[in-house]
C-alpha cells in the first residue's frame, strides 16, 4: 500500500473496529492498536511514523475524533483507583494493633502510612525516594503562631511540582490528645532508632 492508501484504510479501520463481542474499543485501546500497527510495519521494513509524519495527519485527526467521541460516551474514563481508607477502618487498625509503634516493622509501616496520608505522596517511587539524614526532606518545625510542632515535607521538583506556592504540601501538626497516633512522635521515635 502507498502511504495515502494506508492513511485512508487505517482511518476507516479506526472508525469501524470492534472487539469479538461487537463492542467498541476504549479510546486508549485504539491508540495502542495504531502503535502496534506502526511497530509491525517497522519490523517489516516500512519505516514510518504514523503518529508524527505529516502524511498521516488525516488518520491522526480521525483517531483524535474517535477517541473524543468514545470519551464523551464515558468509555475508558473509569480508571483503577485504590479504595479510600475510612476513619472507621483506620480506627480499627489502631485499636487492633495493626498500626502502632511497638515493633520496628510496625513503626516503619505506620510511619509510611501516615507520611503517605499526610503528604499525599503519589507513587511508590516517591515514597522510596524520601531522603532523611543530612539532606532530609522531612523536618520537625515549630509554629511561630502557637508554638505547636509540625512536620514539614520538602518535595523535589518534578513534572507535577514546579516548586511554586500551589505545590506546597499540607503540614501535619502534633496531636496532643492522642500521642500514640501523632506522626511527629512516630517520626522522632523512628529517627532515634535508625
């Protein structure tokens, strides 16, 4: 096929393709089908870039329109999310000794949970990259307004954090009415034992 023919045929393909049950594919699946076709063509000595070359602009337009149409129908919008831990579930974990500081592993796991919860760390890699020691990202501070202690987390600059005011993390304050659940006490205990 010539490039023009391939452009036209793939445009029809994107418009009409269905799964074995006759249902429409999700928008991301259509995109992945095109990238798979591109890879197949490259493996068979047809070095083209469907998603970049000007010759395939009408195909990209069809793909874009089809993806938007399917998204308007609500297809592919349900992304996998973790279930939220409710206050009752957290209370259960504390009262049944799942969370706590009585063993090194439990202290570590509880602190990891509390840091993730309070600082909204997104990915596992972000958790693993938290620095402590001389160049620590977490430090205990004292509020000049009321003298209460709080933890401050300094996030590294990333594609979702440019370092401006809107990217500052919430800082948890010391819990005085329930000291065994206080993230600052846990952090200080953990740091003293490591």
